[in-house]
C-alpha cells in the first residue's frame, strides 16, 4: 500500500468512525428512564458502524507507519493490536446490550440492567484506548507522519482514559460521573474520542491530498 493510499484510507475511516460516534452519543440522553427498544437498537447499530470504521482506521494507520518509517512498524503494530482489542471489547458489550433488549418484552435500560458490560465499557475499554493512544502518539513523534499536535493530544487523551480505569470501584449509577458505567467514564469519553478522531481524520486525509499534489498527480489517482 502506498503512503498516499494509506493516508486517505486512514483519514476517511477516522472521519466515518467519528461521525458515527457523534451521532450515537446524544441518543443515550433522549430518555430519563428506560428507553424504547428502537432507541437502544438504533444507537447500538450506529455504534457498530463506528467500531467497524475504527477497525479499518487502526489497520490503515499501521500500514501508514509501515510506509513512512518501516523501522517503527512495531509501534504501528501495537497501535493496531490495542485498537483492535478496544473495538472488539466494545462490540461484545454492544452485543450483550442488544441481546438483553431483544430478549425481554418490556423496555429496560441496558446501561444499568446488563451488568456484564460495566467493566467492558469502563475500565477495560479505557485501558485499551489509553494504550492505543499512547502508541499512536509515539508513532507520530518518532516518524513525523502527522502534525505534532496529533501526537501530543493523543498523549493527553491517553492520560485522561487512564484516570478512569479505577472507576470500577465506584458503583453502577450511570448518573454518577465516575461510576463504572457513569456518564463520564463512558459517554463523555466517547464524545471526546469522536471529535478528536474527526480532527485527526480530516488532517490525515488532507495530508494525502498535499502529498499527491506535491508528486504532481491528481489526489484520486493512485
């Protein structure tokens, strides 16, 4: 895979994942009590699209690192592996929620009633995402494949995610900011990730266009 193609695919996948997450997060706050099944299943479907795009993003990012700096491919591999684990854990959580909602004949709030997702959405996801962001920041710092702000912001987000890892000790009230399934641990972190991914994706995709222009070829020809 050429560098230009890797940049375009990385950027496009990040933008799609970000937009899906931006749509998904507000759906969690439409109802004060147990939401209707349609709401839960819709937000989970949007989330599945976001995570599928995230898998493409982490895969393309690894290829981008490999194209730009083969000596640092191992960092891209760490980012790929931890990003893939994060996506897998979150997909499992969504599957548990969807199964619980489909199985019952009355509305439930899966953020409370599906206890198996508390740690998956919370501490486990936060740790995996922190490792992914750290690897991404390290890759950017070592290879200069993206602007410096992307690496520095990745480190900041990694630190914030690490701060939420101990949230498993603070109960299961979604209204409590720092609970295992609290709105800070899950929804806020998802919102922050989505806007960061959007900025990163736009920056990466524009970089591919500049690279093609510098080579004297149209941006879509490779």
